[in-house]
C-alpha cells in the first residue's frame, strides 16, 4: 500500500478523478459489487413496503384469532 506524502501531493493531485477511480484489484471491485447489491436490496425492500401500504384496505380491520378480537383502523 503506498504511503501518502502530504508535502509531495498538492491539492490538484488529490482531485485527480482518473487517478482516484483507477482499478486497484479485486478488493475494490468486490466493494463496488457489495455497494450495488446493498442498493438493489434497499430499492426492492422499499418497493415491497410501498406496494403493501398502497394495497392495504382502507377502513376498519377486524381480526379474530386465538388471542381474541382486535379492531384496527387503517
């Protein structure tokens, strides 16, 4: 791993995007796949949540089960 020499590196060198985006091996690529996968899971989960909220029936929900009767307003 290269060490940073603050005296040798100027501000324009730190903002050099092609150098910052350079491929540094499989670890960086795996991290990118992990970030993309996490974003995909988040988008899918948000979509499922919104779909369930939109398709929920409006009004009063009456539930009868082994614990008793429950009434919930939607």
